[in-house]
């Protein structure tokens, strides 16, 4: 289904409850408090919230982008998202994670350097996912003190952080041992230009929590569909959306034709009501189907979308 901006915004606004709309216009002060959640690796998180004596609040755990080489949990480009969701009554926790590609230096050239980079990015994703799950465990341990409902924790992230959030959710569905309580799962995930790492095609469908996926089909940094190198691949938002929808799972895919990797950021200012509406329906149990929205931009000419493995490596390999 194709919608223009004015139509989709109007529909999103109509879909929100009156109480949600009241929250959206709130000017309540959002406070930030910092906590150390991993002493071994010196990783911290910032908690954003408004003064609220209520209990059983939903929470969002967010991972920043930066190609696993850099990034800041307090990047100003994310602040609209953090403050908006805090004013919806969420406790927003933005986390550090290890960025192992920051020190990557290939010891060879050509195809061997590409192979080394592939190995390095797999290790970087594994480390970031481990840290995301550790942060989730920390938030769970503080749920009573912070007034958080442990059944209403949402995973979220941008770019590399979106990959990390999706990987954390997939890890839980695979039954891999984690530091989290048995039976825990995220209530939902909201990701901006993310993908899933898997050896062979991932087993995804209705087993995943409800996902809201944002991605542009001209993204040359994170695969929109899939990118395979031998047995290992990165499976992007479009691939995941098709699998989940076909399996009868619930969620939403928001894609823009011709959009590049800017979809790792733009939805955090342009789609705030869409995100709030989606999570509202997930948490009240009324989100049952899979919604697919394709946005076209009038006047946008031809654009490239058939990127190769070499294109992605060139876009992501740290420059020496």
C-alpha cells in the first residue's frame, strides 16, 4: 500500500487514543539519570523519564548507531525520540555497548581483507548483543524500584544499534542461554535501518515479538533485503517483514522508496506518532496483524538499490 505523508500522518493521528494525544502535547520536564550497568566493560545507561508515581510503566532500551566503530548513547539526534516517548509514560534507557570495529585494521588486502572484515563484524555484533542483553537484565533488576512492568520492555536501536536490538530478540527466540530470566521476551522491538545476522536463513516468523521496522530501499550501509557471504548473512527489514507477514505474525514495516541510510534517523522525528500508536496497540493487546506501508516521494527520479557485497563492505569498513 502506498501513502503520501499527509495521508499517513492523518491516519496515525486518528488511530491514537485521547489520552495518548494528551501525552503527546505534554511539556513535562524529562530528567536524565546515569547508571553503570556493566563494571567489567565500563558501560553505562541513561534513564529518561518524567516525574511519575505510577508503577508498571513500559520501558524502551535503545542502542545507538555508528557502524560498530563509534557512537554516543546521548547523541542529540535521538533526543526527540527519547523525550517524546518519556512523555508518553515510557522509561527510556539508552545504553552503551562495545564497539569492537573501532580498532579493526586488516592485516591483508583485497579479498583477504574483506574476509577479515566479515569475521570482525560478526564478533562486533555478538559483543554488542551480549551488552544489550546485559543492560536488559539490569533494567529488569531495577523494575520494581523504577516502576517498570517487566512484561512491557521494548528493544530499539538505530543502524548498528538496530542490528543489535534485533539480534537480542532473535537470540531469545533461539533459546540461547542469556543472563535474562527464563521465559523473558521483549514486548516489541522498534528498529531504524536494521538487519539480523544469521548462519543460513534465519528462522523468523510469528516466533518473534511484534516488530516495527523502518528502512529505505536505497540503503547502502545496512541491507534492505539480504546480503549473504558463504553461510553467514545479514537479513534486512524487507526480508524480515516478508517472512513475518507470510507466517501470520504481527508487526509493521515502514519503507520509503529511494530513501537511503537516513532512515536510521528520520523516523525518530517524523514518525513519532506512528511509533507511539503502534506500541500503544501492542501493549493493550489489539495489534494482531502485520501492517505494511510504502511511501513514495513525488518527483524522485531513478535511484540505485541493487548494492553488492563489495558496496556494503566499502561503505562500512573503517577507514585507515
